C-alpha cells in the first residue's frame, strides 16, 4: 500500500515523450540535471533504470550520500523510487518514503513530467521533519525538474530533434 501523498511538482518539457523517457532512464545523467548530485555510483553495475536497481548519489558538499532504488517501472509512463539508505537520517525517519515520476505525452513535441512524494508521519520526529522539510523537498524537486527540462531541451545528440519556432 502506498503511504500518504505529500506533494507534487511538475514541468512541461518541449521534447517527445520517447526522448524524455530515454534521458530519464539513464542513471549516468543524474548529475547533469540534479542540482544536489555531483556523482552517481552504479551499485548494480547497470547504467539504466530497471526494477530492483539501486544507485548511490553523492551530494554536493561532499559529506552526504543517499541510495535510491527503483522498485517499479512502467515503460513510457512511470518510475517509482524509494530511499532505503542515506547519511543524513531521512530514510530512518521517513522509512516508507517513495517518489513516483509520471510521464504524460501532451503532443508529438511536448511531455509533462510529474514527481509526487509519499511518506508516513507516524512519529513525532517524522511530523517535525515533514513540517521542516516538506517545502524544501518541493523546492528542490521543482529545481530538479527545471534543470532536467533545460538539459533535455538543449540536447542535440539524437534524443531531441531540431525545433523551428514559427510563432513569429
């Protein structure tokens, strides 16, 4: 059963669903768009997402890491990720935290990406963390989506074709 919903952030990316999906599936791309991640260790030796694959993100500043694990993938539709371990204690306090990333084709050249956060706050400590961190999680997720949008739209290596602006 999914824990309670906490927040949702979204962005529209001016690229086809297939391009957005391909970019999102490549774990080695995370440092290119995640503002807090400087390096990713491929713990299973796999550079692409699949159910059960874990990877370790090294956060800016050098002293913190987190391990994320993809537990469900529906091709071209959804990625569900959990946080089994981190060095700053969130995984112990919000032990059922999960993020669901939903991809929606709007038309042939635009895709909506939504990231929803779910976790329980059954303890006083969890309630306090939620009070303090909920806004920060939302802001950082929106910044990550905005950076992913910029990276995907700027690519010219085959993911995204040339666009011509005919608006005027």
